[in-house]
C-alpha cells in the first residue's frame, strides 16, 4: 500500500509509537472482553507471547506467508485459553486469575529454557511483515465487532453476569459458555496483537511477555473503564503516549501503571470514560 | 395435572439439613404457597428448584422432565422463572434492559446476525422490546422503562423483578417473599397481580410470611419446619393442623423468651 | 542418587511450604488473594541483606528482624489497600486487582532503589561445611531452612489450636459474619493475620536467599508460581494441605531436574496446577471448601 508523501514521512518518523498505539489498543480490547463478563485474566501478556512466538516460528522455520501466519497466530493462545478456562470458569473468579498469572510465569521459564525458542536471547531476524494499516484495520474491526456485540442480547447478558452471575443464569444466560467464549476471544485478540508486534519489531524475547506487561495491560482497561470498547483503547493510548511525552518517565512506568490500578479500583471504579452503552434497539 | 413435583428432596449444609426429604406437588394453573418459620428452608427449596443449589439427594420433576441435574440456565429455557428474597435486579441497567435480559433465551439472533446487523437481528430485538414493554405494562412500570433500575423505589424494584421474570411467559413463576416490606395497599395490588399472572396461564409458587396474603390468593399450601414438610393441603385446612400451630407457636414462645433475656432484640416471626 | 535427591526435595519443599502457608492463611481468613504477598518475601530478603551487610548482624538476629519487618509491611499494606474494600464488601476480584497493581508498583520502586542486580548475603553468615549422614549431604543453610520451617509450623499450629486468638481466626475463616456477631474485632484480627502472613513470607525470603544465595527485587514474584501451585494443590485456605503440597512440590521439582531437565521444573509445576484444577479443584487433601462462581 502506498501513502501520500506527508503521511509517509510522519509514519516513518513515529513508526514505533504508531505501531505501539495500535497493538496496545488491541491488547486493551482483549482485556476488556474478559472484564466485561466479570472475570479477571492476567494472562493477556502470556497469550500475546504465545501468539508472538508461534507466529515467529511459523515465519522463521516454516516460511509461511504472513496472510497465513497472522490468522494462525491465534490458534495456540486459544488452545491455552481453553485448557485453563474450562476448569476454572465454573469456579470463583480467583481461580482464573491465579491460573493466568501462573501461565505467564511458566511460559517465561519455558521461553528461557527451550533452545528452539532462542532461550534468553529470544528470537531475532523476524522479517518485518506488519504494515501499519493491518494493525489499525484490525483495531477498527475489533472495536466495531465488540460494539455491535455489546449492543445486543449478548451485551446485556454480559453486563448482567458481571453484576450478578446467579441472577443472570436464572434469566437463562449460559454464564459458563459466555465466560469461556470471552476468554477465548481475548486470547485470540492478544495472540494476533502478539503476532503483529513480533513482525513489526524483528526481535522478541521472554521478558516482553512477563509480569509487568501483564499488569500494564490491565492498567489500560482500568484507566479507560469498560463501559464501551473505546474506553480501554483510550486508556491504552494515554499510558502508551505518556512515556513518549514526558522525558524520564519510562523509569517510573512500572510504579505509575501499578498505582493507576490501585487508584482506579479504589476511587474510579468505572474508569475515566465512565460512560455505559445503551443497548436498546430503537 | 402436576407441573412441578419433588421427591425426597434433601439438601445438607455442613451438618445442617436445610431441606429434609421434601415431597411436594404443584398443580398446573394454581397459586401454591410455601410457608414456615424463619430458617425453615423455603429459600433453599427455591434454590434447589431453580438449580442454584444442588440437591444432596432426591429429585425434581418439571413438566415431565427430571431436572435435578440440569444447569440453571437450562431450567429457565424449560419455562421456569423466579424472583429473589433480597431483590436482585441489575441495578446499573435501565428498567427496560433488565426486562430484556429476562428474554435472553427467547431472542434467537446468533453472533453472525448480531455482528453483521442482519435483518434477523433487528427483527428479534424489535419483538423482544415489544414483549418487554408488555411485561412492564403488566406490573405497571411502563412509564419508567428508561430509568436506571437501581434508582427505582423499593416497591418498583420488586415489581421490576416480577416483570423481568414474567417477560418470557414462563410456565412456572417462583416468588420468594414478594410482599416483604410492602404496605397493605401495595400488598393487595400485588395479590391482584399474582391473580392476573395465574389467569394468563403461569403457575405461581410463592414463599410468603404475610398469612393474610397467603390465605387470600393460594390454592394450596405447603408448610415447612426445620426443612421438613409438616403440612400439605388447601389453605383452609391449615388452622386445624396441630403440627403447624405448634411450629408457629413454639417459635413465637422461643422468640418471646429470647426477647426477655437480651432486652430488646426480639425477632419477629 | 535417589535418597540424596529426596532429601534435597524435602528441603526445597520446606521453603515452598513456608512461603505458601502465609499465602493460604491470608486467603483462608481474609478471603483475598493478596498478590502483595510476594513482595513480603523480597522485603524479608532485603532486610536480612542490609542487617547482615550494613549493620553486621548475625543471621540469628537478621532472620527474626526480617520476619518481623515483613510482617509490619504486610499490616501496613493491608491497611492501605484493603480495609476500604473490606468495609464495602467489595468483590474478591477488586481486592485482587488492587494488590496486583500495588505489587507491580512496589517491585518497580524497589528496582529503582536497589537496582535489578543479584545480591548476596555475606559468605560467612552461615558455615559452609556440610554435614553428612549415611552418605546424604545437608548444608547448614539447609538445616536452618528445615529447622525454621518446623519451628514456625509448630508455632502456627499451637497458635491456631491452642489460643483464643487462634479460635477467633478460625471462626473468622469459617463464618466471617458470625465472627463479627460473636464480638470478635475483625479489623484487629485482619491486621494480626496480615502480620503472621508477612512474617512467614519474610522468613521464607531470607531462607531462600540464603539457600540459593541470590537476592533481587523480583524474587518474590518468581516465587509466586510455586505459591499458586501449592495453595491450589493443597486447597485454597487449607493450611495442612499447603504444608503437604509444598513438600511434595519440592520433591517433584528436584526429581524433574534430576531425571528430566531442570528447564522443565516450572512447566511440570504448572501442569500439576492445571491437572488439579481439572480434576480436584478443591485441592488434593479435601479440607478446603470449593469456591464456586
Ligand atoms: N449457602 C448456605 N450455607 C450454609 N447454610 C445455609 C446456606 N443457605 C441456607 N443455609 C441455612 O439453611 C437454613 C435454611 O435457610 P433458608 O434461607 O432456606 O430459610 P428460609 O426458610 O428461606 O428462611 P427466611 O424465612 O428467613 O427467608 C438456615 O439455617 C440457613 O442458615
Ligand atoms: Mg428465605
């Protein structure tokens, strides 16, 4: 795809930030999907890592074209989401949270220890196949789909189960199925974001998908709120731009993102964009 | 004809038998009341029937199907709906959205239709909104459909819960203490509502402490005490049943004694 | 040699058990997965590091100091983060998220202050020569680990079974509402349970720091995977289960490293976690109550 020259210049100069905004927006949406059904997954970074590593291997070892690799990058994260989601989602929410943090930790150990995955050095020499338009097209499609799903019986069911899962079940909502669907959808989104990131940056390593990124993704969604799918994306954009705008901020990023979560839960339970969608057709 | 029956239904909680071998039959088209002192196991019985609590033993038959092991949402799909003793509306949603949630399993549009906004989606939503408005009209909340449910006064929240449960025209409606906290005028309009619901073809099973209300509207009464069924029959026969009188009087005496002991903390039966 | 490996496994498992005991105690009584827990572990190790390096304390002084210090940090964090949510009766995931955010902030701040590098306790803090019985080697550090764990576990059991405080704690674990009615001061009890948990974690941090001779800010975070495995396999809130599961996990890890590949330790631990979730989510030892959705 060719862009007009001014746009081309702009994209070239700020390419990394522009990619990060789009990819972090997708990650924020992947968090939103789970929070919207009243669950907490701390495995978004892990799912992203699974998408990144599996797609990088498909490109590097199998030499598959990107239009195959990108959609296929969601398979491994989705399988992990099923393996963890099926047993935990019938239980109280703490089990999913625990199992997903554990997933992040164990994957990091596996990336570090397995030679095929490059060990501590990670995988490098990944060809740059990600185009800016791909990221933003997917972001727009994801927002549109989530918006429409939100404005339907499914969206009403999701809000109902977030507020009172038992009452929602009595209304005939198959709470377990929605939870599992949401977790798998979120793993798919995160996995694709991981593949886009891997093919935008040439290198991936075990520490990019560890504890801190996992918490950061949660801070995106909590800062923005989960009233509409735009809110978490806005949260992601604010937290991605801050270190670019404020010099010396990036050292304090971990402290800041962590405190965002504390303050958001304690004082701002609906996020910055405390809007909620109306879901009535006409 | 029997719509709902339980056989030997039992539920234990850590050493306590909340529901103890209850046999019960609810006739189609009737208003059936379950009464009993506090802690008798009435709510637990409702939770067993709607599936929120699993039975320790015994079985539940609904409309000819054994539903004892069916998940909660599937029971709703068979035509069972309920309200809760402590109101459980979705307070962050509007009144209309609450009722639409009650129609969840009747709206047929799939994910594809929803995402692509196919005609089927619009049709299904439109039908659902019409049905939801009818349910709101039934309970007299039409004018408040756009308000946030959490902002409604108490009595309206109770009626919203009934509208939400009635939206999908269930075969069986379970009401757990629907008159709790209502004044006499509200209680009598509730009685009228329950009759309308029965006349529209929904069987009603309700728990209530207000004996006047129970005597007034029920066709049959089951009395529980300490989880056990101590009476089953027409409301007129209750007053002659020694076991029932003893259960209530015994309870009252105990409450009076307790009140004398610790000053003011009398627990109303 | 198998018997040496079994002994090593039990020794390693003792620290896992010690670490997980406080974690599961906190959940059992306060009904919160408190993710700042890993930080108490790091804090304990750092306090001992400073006590021995800067102030020249012996390990016998540094260990209790670190445990008490971490206990106080736990009380402070519980008070700052969770009292408000507890009073509101907030859902358990809200508390979990608050502690998650806080622990990232704490680890990051600690890394800013002390740097990410691995630090070591002074070499002479504990004797280097090992004892050998029947061909099995046990270092003095390992002795200290097992001894401390045993003492702390016995003290915890005595506290829970033999004192009024322990009865109050158990009452609160079983019926928080009833405990309140019985006139138990739940706020004070929460502080006490936090202290106990922090104390156990802090002691665990010193012992692991001693045993592996590596201390750095994120060490508590890396321990959390083991903590999760132990409290799920043992059953959430089940102290006895955590003790058994901790020892078991230590043995399994040592055997995995010995007979398969040490790089697979974490994977095996996690596989066990997932397998237990699929088959017996209330834990293998059957005392914990399964917490359904
Ligand atoms: N989830 C539970 N865990 C433990 N005990 C329970 C549980 N639910 C109910 N119980 C106990 O079972 C007994 C019956 O309770 P239930 O709520 O069914 O009584 P009820 O007849 O509805 O009383 P009320 O008139 O006060 O509403 C009570 O002793 C109660 O404490
Ligand atoms: Mg009740």
